[in-house]
C-alpha cells in the first residue's frame, strides 16, 4: 500500500529541504564505495598488520580480496546489563563468517555507560556527549579500511544512536545492527515505581528500595520498561538495520543465537563482493527516517529521540526537524501501552505480537513507507512477521498474527489508545521544547501555574523534603542544557513531582535539560532551546511568573509582556562545580561547541 498522503507530503518536504546536503553526502558515499574498501590498495606492511593474527588461509584470502571481511564494532562491557551478553558474540560471529566463506574481526570497541547507574550523579553529565564520542570511537575502528561490511553490537541509550552516526558516516559499507534483547520480566515496573514513591515519602527504608530495584533489574538484557534503550531497538527494526523480528528476543536463548548467526551471514551477503550490495548510506533515506519517527509515535517512545533521530539523520545528509516530528505525531495513533505508558513491559509487548504486528498495522493503513531498502532486502513488508526457532535450529519466519494477543498492550489502528502520537513540539515566547503526552492524563495536557525556579534537580528535591512545594506550580529547572553541563537526564525529580500530582496539585516541568525515557505521568516541557546558558528566555523567567504549557495547542508561554520579558537581565549562575570530577573536565570542549537541542545537541552537526 502506498503511503498516506499526509505522511508522503511530510517526507517530500524533508527530501526537498535535504537535497543539497543529501546529494553531497551520496556523492561522498559513492566515491568511497568506488575507491574501496579494497585491501589491495593497502601497502604490504599495512596489510600485514591488519591480518597478523588471522590463520594462513584467511591471510591468503584477504590478501587477494577473494572473501569479504566483516568488521565488528562492539560496546561490550559486563557492568551494563544490556551489553553483557555481547561478550560471546565475536566468537559466534567469527564462526558464522567462516561458515559463510568470509572472515570477521573485531574492528574496535566503543564506550557504553549505563544511565541507570549515573542517574542523579555527576557522571550523567557525560551521557549525552558519549553518543558523539561513540560515533568517533567506532570511526577509529573502521578507519583501517580492512572491511567490506560491519556489524554493530549495541543496545542502550546513547550507544545505538552513536553507532548509527558511525554507520552512516561510513555509509559506503553495509551495516547490520545485532541486538542482545531484553532481560526477562522481573518485579513489575509499576510496583518498582510504587516503592520508589514510598521511599521518597519516608515510608520505607533503603533496604526495601534496593530490594525492589534489584528484583526489577535482575539479569542480562535491557531494562524492560520502554525507555530509550528499547526505543532504540524498535527504531533499528522499523528502519531496516535489524533483521526482521530481532529486537525483543531474550538473551541466552537458542533463537537469540540463531538470529546473531543469521545477522553475521547477512552482513557478508550484502557486501560489494556479492550481488546484493547494500551500503548503509544509500539504504537509509528520508523514507527510512520518517518510518523511524512513525514507529516512535506509535509506540510512545523516548523523548531522547527528538534529538538522536535529528543527529542520526544529519549523518546521512537528511535535515529532520522537530516540526516534522510534531506533525507526524498528529497523524500517527498510539498503538502500544508499555511502561511508563502502561503497565506492560517489552516482553509483554513482544508476546502480544510485537514489532511484526505493529509494522503490519502501520503498513496496512499507509502510515509507513514500504518501498524502502533494508538489510533484509527490498520492502518493509518482510518485517510484518513472527519470528521463531526453526526445526533445524535456524530462524523461521511466518506472517504476523492478524489479531493482537493482548489488546490492552498492543492494539489496532481502528481502536487506538489515542488518536495521536506521544511526542509533540511546543513553541512560544520561551523558545521551543518537546513534550511526551502518551502517559499524561488528558486533564493535565494544559497546565497554567506560577513558576518555581531551580538550578538543579537536587534543589527541587530539597524543597520537597522541607515542605516548600505547596500549591500548583511549574518547576522551571534551568542551566541544564548541552552547553551548561552536558544536558543530563533529570530523572531524580520525577518521583517527587509524581507524589505532589497524586496529592491533587497541578504540577509540570519546564527545563532545558532532558528527562528519562522512563518518565511519563508528569507533564514536562523539555529540551527547551535556546538554553539558559545561551541567554535563552528561560533564563529570564522569575519566581512567581505564570507559565502556561499547552500540549493541545503546542505552546509554551510565560505570561509576561514580550517587551518586559526581553528587557529583563538573564539569570547567571556559577557552573564551576559542573566542570570537574568524574571526567567532566575532559568534556569541556564538547560543552563549548555543542549544538542546540533541536539540531541534535551534537558536537558533530551544528
């Protein structure tokens, strides 16, 4: 089915806007594909270094460019639960490559931090910038020009977007993303949230809180709520970087291993040495990016992707904007209820029909572009499947079921959970921002209340403990943008504001910082740009000013005469405490040159 005319119009607008950037990018990709990768262009000393540890047979094959060589970029570490399973993947991939008549080498590793560990800690101020650092580190690994294709081992928040930026920068190479899958279900996410709230109210102690957290985050795999990590996996599948059905299979299962082997073999099959050459830079186009945005809305995905998708697209010369994302939100209905947008976790989502059912629904109603290239071939309809372990131990696919196994978790287009997507752009005299409304009750979509000013989330929590957060208010938490302190997630204040909301107060957040993909029920206008550090209007808001956040009209306003607002002297604060410790001093150059949130908050693309 052809794309809905509204989706097609937005896509055409992106194509037109991107044309000069995209054409220049494709010229570079095609030149690089023509010039290499061919190991024969390397000097003998270069090549000897490159395959020194290979077997004699592999050396002979690589020296003559007779077999494809697969580069592995891995984000393995055994502290990050989602990435611990990758420890064994290189051996599995090398064996699969040998079976397919190729060679595989670990090209390099990239850093991978856990936002769950760093929430509310100084290390969180490195998190967003780690995305661009990951892209650069992957680029170092691939710069040896030894590879005909690459596989990327990554799952979590900044890791996958960073790896995508690298894959598109090296767009002359095919790129297959290989996930590790979610951990099995533990303590339900709503129960974990309940214990957190009791702890914040002083009704349970640290022991009870730690027990609940440990039962929730209990083993290998991604956290099971629908935050940025699992939004990443959805994106990789709906954009065609994953093999069909790969996203949400648990680690350590025979099917997970079979999918990993299949991915390695597929990465070798789509090199320039075969008949299905699929360079990542040509495979991903404006339609692929729009499909990713549509998937984000249909599933109530992470707000972080309003920045990551912009940066990922720009790596391919595609100029995606918040306005595009917001207008697609008006078209795409919400089809999934996964925590914090519901009680289910991603395992329940997968069991209800998962990505195959979701893609089938969106395709059937013209909300996705089917005429795209993927690592699996031509057309997204091949992803409307259910994946299982075959009788021979391989991967077996069959058409996705026509009915959801749990309509409370995954529904149809004609009976959506809401008629619009979960993310919307806001604009007004404060600047631009985004808001996620998929988990916010409709009676809280508009909040008008006095401002309470904070310059750190700990200030807000301290005010709560001191009993100072009375009545309705909008918490203005500023100097949290990329240039101020790296734009950390401000997850630590969501429990407090949730308590106040449950008590009947009307509360909301206005910030130039980020919120966790796990946040949801408190209305939050986030990623405000221009940020306070740049003298944006958010720095001119004063205590008691009436702030209006309207997710229906798409506006954010401080109800002050524009002339009066502009003549105010912007607030300035001492940020020196954010400049040192836990590696923050190493990222000072990043803070100085970081782009704005609506341009991806990147040091690579301004």
